[in-house]
């Protein structure tokens, strides 16, 4: 078993080479898509956590998303937006090899996490998911106590240290400690939906990942609980990189630094394939997008 944090990839990152400082231009030429990149000066100072290179993901041979290529930056919040069925969840799952759990799913292209080729046969998907945590649409606490929900992952992984401290630290990071410190041994199902979702975030944080993937984490929550999760995301950004799928455009505009807008392309054979139309700084996407399809979507002209 190889630890992906130490594994190195020999694969050349041809499509996403570092900026060519001699010309002042970024040597980034996403092949299949007209994906916009931030200014080269920006790029030089921003570390990447992922490089997605020409990724096509299919189910039973039918492409759900095609030719996806963009970088995801460290300690930033990256939003994936677009109409239902355009492949946001599919791409998100590819970032921690959750698609491995779907027998019909096939990922082509490259996904680099730091400099590790995530789909290299030497990479252990369990180790990947330890570094890249996931939070789902519906809060899914285990039918256990609050304490045991958090302690579960660290116990399974045999993490060293005092379990009470690990639990407290994760609950603090999840902005939940003050609300639950007097009822740690009570069942997690007794919490409100918003608390349960923060528990799921704290549970993901307990195993010390550096990325959190969130798939519409607030879609089942009321506006106040949603606001708390958004505040929490802002706090977490200092220490983690976050990729969030959201249906809520105001949320993408409020929380994210970068936004990828996906759309569904209809093939002649009626097939539906997700593509990235535009990827840029969130402010740009929402105030002066480059593509008319993005503008129509963010202004609510099309859903
Ligand atoms: P989004 O999250 O943007 O709504 P999804 O990634 O869930 O989109 O779905 C993209 C496409 O892939 C859809 O056509 C969907 O039906 C299909 N799809 C998603 N998951 C599966 C699966 N497990 N098996 C087969 N097809 C799937
Ligand atoms: Mg989805």
C-alpha cells in the first residue's frame, strides 16, 4: 500500500505547465474547452490542490461529463454550478475516487492531487479518501452518539492521541462544540438538520484531510443553518481547500473564490453530456461572464 502523500508521479503535466515567465503568459492551453484562467501574476502565487486534465467520466460507456480541464487552487473555495444532470456530482466524486464505488463508472484523463496522479494503479483509494473528505447533500450521521460519530474515523485509522481531544478539536473546527459539549454521549439523530450537517463536516475533519468536497451541503437546510455552514466554510478555508457543488447561485457567489459553470450538451443521438462552459474568478462569473450561456444561467434566464 502506497501512501499518496509520498507517492510521486512521473506523468508530465503537459496541459498545465507552470507559467512561462519569459513571456509573461501562462502556458496553460486547455485543449478542448475555452476555459478562462486567472491572470498569470495570480497563477504564479497560487498553489494548486488539483489539476483536472481532459477528464471524461462515463457510466456504462455513456459520457456524463466530457473534456473537463481546470485547476483547483489550494485554500480556496471552488464552486461547481450548473443545471441538474450536468455532471457536477460526477466530477466531484472523481476528485476522491468515490466513482470507484460505482461499477459502471469509468474515469478517463488525469486528475492530479498535488503532484500525485490520483488514478495511478499504485495509489490506494482508501488513502485518497483519508486526505480528501466528503460531505453529502443530506446529513448522514451514523446512528451513534455525537462523540462516536467523530471518533469513528480516527479509531478505524488507528490515529494516535487522546480521543477526547481529537473529538473536541474536530467539533470546534465544525463550529459545533459549544452547542454539544454537554451532550456528547447522546444520539446524533437528536440534533437539528443543520447541526447534523456540521457534525458530518466535523466528522470529515477528524481524520485530518486537506480537502473537503461538499455536494449541495445546504440543500436540505433552512436559511439560518445554511448561513452557519457558509460562515464555517469561510473559517475552514484558512486550513483546507473546499470544492462545493451548489444549486444555489447566491451561495456560490457568497462563498466561493472560483466558479466552474457546467452545462448539458445534447448530442444528435439525444445523449446528454456535461461540459464546463466557463471557469473563472467567482466575481467575474457573476458580474461579467465571457460566455452568453453563463450569463443566461447566472441571471436566471435559463435554469
Ligand atoms: P448533477 O450533479 O450535475 O445533477 P450528476 O453527476 O448526478 O449531475 O449526473 C450526471 C449524469 O450522469 C446524469 O445524466 C445522470 O443520470 C448520470 N449518472 C449519475 N450517476 C449515475 C450512476 N451512478 N449510474 C448511471 N448514471 C449516472
Ligand atoms: Mg448532483
